[in-house]
C-alpha cells in the first residue's frame, strides 16, 4: 500500500514538469502503457496474491488508476500545443480547387431527378448469387449470360459472382417490401466485356423500377422523358421505344432519345439517325413478380437500366470510357 502511495506521489510530481503534448504522451505511456506501464504491471502482479489481498490492493490500484487518468486529462488540456516553425521567406503555396468526377455529377443529378418523382435511392451489394443475379429475374438455365465466360464468378464458387446488373435490387426489394414500390438502384456492375473506347468490364448502372396496380408503358415513357430532359438539359427531348428481348421484361424495349447534338436532324454522333440509344426497358415480366409472391394480375410494373458512363459521355462529350477509371488528373480537370 505504501508503494502505491509513492507511485502516485511520483506521478503527480513528474506531471508538474511536463510542458508539451509529446511529453505528456510519453509520461502516460510510462504509467499506463499496455505492455510495460507501471500501473499495468501492478495489475498483472495482483493475480499472484491471496483473495483478501487481491480485494484490498485491487480496489486501491483502481482508485490510483482513475486518479492518474483524471490528472492526465487535465494536463493535456493545459499544456501548450506543439508549435510549427514557419519560414516567413518561403514562397506561397498555391492550392487549386478540385472538381467533381463526371460520374459523381451524373449520379447526383439522377438522384435529385428521381427523388423529386418519389423514387427511393438504393445501392445494394456488389456480390450476388446466381438466384439474385439470374434465377429470380427469369433467365433460363441455358442463357449465355450465365456462362462463366460472360460474368465474374468468385474463385472456387459456381454460385457467387460479381453482379452483372443492378437488377438484383428488384429481387431484394420484392422480398422485403409490399407494392406499391418505386426504386432507383445505382451501383457498380461487372461483365467480362472486351475493353475499348465504349466498353469496360467495370461500369456504373442505374436501374429504375416501379410496381403498382395500374402501371403502364405510358408511365415508363413519361418517367424516362422527364429524366432525359433534366439530365441532358433539353426541353425538346423525345423518347422512343423499339421492341427488344430481355428475360425479365415483357414487352421489352430498346430506349432511344432525340440526339441532343443535332436536334434529331442526323449527325455523326447519332450516325445520321437523329436518335441516341441508351439501354433497355420494359414491363416487368409476370414470372418475376410471381416468383416473389406478387399477384401479377393485380400489380404491374416497369423497369429500365442504363449505363451511367454512357450518360456522362453524351452529356460532357467524352469519347473514351476508359478515362473514367484511369485516375488521370488531366481528364478530371484538377
């Protein structure tokens, strides 16, 4: 007990002479350090004492430890901060302002547009199993997208893979929520595509879907029309649907919008068609709804999916998709 009182007295005396944060840090480590602190070692020695001695000395040691912590806290608030020497003759350091990544700009704008229309914004998981990525979305067993040469499967697994699309969030939503639902899922997707100026193995996708009692293709077209007007900042943008096949929608469409570069007259960008192709859409297939115990005779829904990089390329005139993930500061405009 006398030794404990001496330790506390030595601590209080030594604490008075400390003048900097560094000194307080080293002093604290000397007494409370996890490996060789004076107080820490005393707690280890208590294990060798009798039960009565443990009770008496343990209680006293806890009091001293609390006292030391209180004194350290007070000292830390009173010592002078570490001073930084400033060379008055050194040249001025000019720091430029950074800029938002083009994808960040598009994602922010998309979130604002769809939030204003009552959609919830979600992201979801980048790793999915075969059921979420294919099975629940009406992909046949022999569909080529299920081929391990078409998707990135986790090493040693025939079921776990990096999601090929954000449509996985449809399944997750239908499992956990009852219609009506309106969701926008934005996130990274992964496909074993050849990398070139317009294709990349890793890309961002936006998936939108809505399910309610009276949803029609008209609702889908209106929603997309509003999105393109806001994102492309053009009031005279029109949307057209071309019939196409996707396993998870029926009917399915390829979605085009008026070319913003020529106003629909035809130019090099739109290959003289007057239209720019964006991606796929359609009415959610009844099989997808029924698989999640949603009555397809009562509820209907639409879904669409577009590449966000493609939106940024069209809006900002970016010609090379690989720039988005290059980290090149010249591209980012910093």
